[in-house]
C-alpha cells in the first residue's frame, strides 16, 4: 500500500471518527430534528408529492383500505387520505407556527421590558401573565369562537394570548438574571441607553432560551389547534387539516374503517413527540448537560 493510500485511509478514519463523536449522545436530537424537518418538507412539497387533488372525490372508491391506487386508502367520500395528509400539513403547521411566533415575540418583549423597568410595571405584567396562565388555551379559544365566530384565525388570535405566559414567565426570570450581570452595568456607565442594551445584548443572549421554549410550545399549540378543529370550530370542510380529518374519520372507527382518523392522529402524535424531544434536548444542551 502506497504512502498516499495510507494517508487517505487515515484521513477517512479521522473524518469518520469526527462524525461519530459529533453524533454521539445526539441521537435523540438528530432523530427529532429529522422528523420535524421531514414533516415541514412534506407540507412545502405537497403539490409535488400528493398523488391526487385533496378535494377530488372518487364515488367508486369510498372508504377503501390501502391499495396500489390509494396507498393509505380513501375517506368516507372517496378522497385520497395520503393526499389530504400532505395538504393538511400546511394549515396544521402554519397555525401553530403563527401562534408560536406571536406568543414568542410578544412574550419576550414583555419579559425583557418588565425585567428592565421593574417596579409597578413588572408587578402589573407579572400579575397579568399569572391571570392568563390560569386559562386553558382551548377554553380561551372556544370563548373567542363563541364571541367572534368559528375559524382558524380566531384560534390563532386566542391561542397566541393563551401561550404568551408560557414563554414570558421563563424569559422574565432569565432576563432578571442577565440584567444583574456586570456587563450590563458597564454598558450603562459607558452611556448606552437601556433600549439599546436590551435590543443589542439582552435579547440576543436570551434567544437560545426563547428558541427552546418556542420549540416545546409548538407541539402543544398543534394539539390545541387540532382539538379546536376536531370540535368543529377551526378549519371548516372541505379543507384538509389533521384535526378535522380525525373528526371526520372518527365515525368510521366503530364501522371498521379507522384509516382516516388513525393516520391523521398518528402524524399529530409523532410530530408533537418530536417537538417535545427536540425542545428537551435543546434545553439540556443549553444548560450544559451535553454528555
């Protein structure tokens, strides 16, 4: 074996060893991230991946089990379940994403401002967060639907308020600790305004924690959005959405045709578990528990 071949083999082993060390202890993180990325990619590429139009009805193939023509079968009106799952990923992911972004942005702004200003403002914000925290998100969404009418936009608005304390309360505690660090006092002595310190230093330093909280909250918001559609107050037929698919397919469970509810419920469970695992792993690594 030539010197070049030996060097190449050694280099290959070093690269493999580096990859192995990188992946060691991160299996859960990688697997959960892969599941989330796969579902997001399926939602984006739904028009390319779906074998049928999600609203196309085949009256000759009603409530059929999986086959070569329909891999996951058809629903009670003859629509392809796989196509509806792919297209249904869009509203099922978009609504929780909007809720998480709104709650995360507003919660971070409230938490940082309360930690920085303190005094009566901090007490008012903390009290308001405690009050909102006492209301279950789904109950608040049902109240909003009763007042303003059914629809996914109502779910987004009300659940954004309901999930705001989940992020704000955690971020406020971290912001208080960050504000007490010496570098904050040093920046103030250098003449930097409080607004600039918060925007350029406090908020960037808190972003990893916000990301962890948002990742975990994303899974729970998906459950609430699906439940909102399940009770008929969210997405309306014939739009494909996972929670609505579970509701429409539930009568078929007792009739021996569980495919629609089963597959829609399964993707919800898998995605929520992946989000929780991803958030838990990110939190553990943020605390420096990478072993």
